[in-house]
C-alpha cells in the first residue's frame, strides 16, 4: 500500500469532511418541524439547499477547492456511518451503469466467441487443478502447497507439464477422471461410447437395437453424460420408458452414476407423461382397464397435432 498524501494532509481532509457533515446534518435537522423526535424521520431537501448550507461556513468555503465534491463525500460518509439514510437521493451520488449499444448490425462469427471459449476452458482446467490440489493434500500437504505456489508462479504450459503431465484430454472434460470412467469407459463398447459422447448441439438421434442389446444402459449413460460432462440442468432432461419397471430401473441406474443429480431428471412412462399433459389422475379408481389408458393417450396426442397443424 502506498500513501498518495502525507498523514497531515489526510488528517486535514478528514477534519474538513467531518465539519461539512456537521453543517449538512444541522441543515437537515433545521428542516424538521419544531419538536419532532423519533427515528426514521423523512427529510426532503435539494442539492441547492445542501450546497448553500456548506457555503454559509466561510472558513469551510475558503478551504474547499471543489465544494460539490466535498458535498458528495460528506453525504456519503453520513450514509455509510448510518447517521442518515440516502433513499432515492443515493442514486444521484452513486448512479447506475449506463450501457449504450452501437447501432452497427452484423452477424457474429466464430472468432467472436473465441475469448469466451478460452475463459470457460480455463475454468475447466482450474477445476482439475483444485482436484489435484485436494488429492495431493490428503497425502502430503507440503506437496499441495508447492502445487499452489507453482500455479501462481509458473507459465501455464510449464505448470501443466510439471503437475498434470500427459492429461490433455482429461483437462478438456468438465468432469473428474473417475466420473468419466464410470460414464463412458465402463461401457467397453465403441459404438455405445460414440452414442453417449455425441456432442452435436442440434441433432435428433435414433438408435435401433434388439432386445438385450443395452438400450436402457446407453440411455442412462447418455443422461449421465449430459449432466456431468455437458453440464446440462438435470431438470431439463426427460426420459420416457414403456413400463414402470423400466422407469424404476432408469432411476436406480442414474442414481448409481450421478448421485443426487439424478433426482432432478424426470423419468416417466408414456402413460404417465400423457396424464401430466392432460391433468388426468386414476388415484380414486379401484379397477383400471386398458381403454382408460388409451383414452388418455389419445387426449394428450390428438389436440397437440391439431395445434401444430393450425400453425
């Protein structure tokens, strides 16, 4: 820390501000009706009247090179000390940020987003560095402290080469190595791994496979990949199954893979989704039949198709 003024000058400035604050406070008290007492009493004034209150003190007026600046500092000091509370007037002294957008209209190019991508890529690396710090600290705290010192001292490439060598692919993932192995590598099937790690943003994927081929497993691992690696919000994921047993199995496997994050994923049967769409409930029915379920499915599907047709 470097002082820009000597102590005597700072003492002089502080004294001047306290004197100005005293003059302003007396002005506010004089504006109150006679005999008023209590807390949180509202006083209304203007900047012109406040400035006049300062200028009535001739000694203070002679010392102040910038009376408007002194007024600002004295009022804010009173506010920060909770002697007064600047309500709407606070905006005069601490104005909101004003952002003016240029009128230029152009399409954004891929190069425009490179700085943002670099920022998020570096955040991912920082997460892996913190994981490494914790793991080393559990066994040898001195080594973890050396890692922390090197992080702030060394260049990025040198630091990664020393503490995280040969882990370029791992550093690019938004999840831990253990999570990656559980979600992707544990599949031991190149085709399934390719489906699970598909990173296309706008693509509908249809997977055709026979009984016992691992469709449910791929679905569960795909959801886990989206949540843990893609950092998607679990509450934005919907999984549909044909029967209740499959839905329960999906929930169980998801919990094994991603823990409490699985609670945010919505897993329903097709009939349960239809009942949600139309607001139907069979809780009070003692006996259920297939016709009732079919009616709910038709009610949920047909009106939707009609709306889309009108559009």
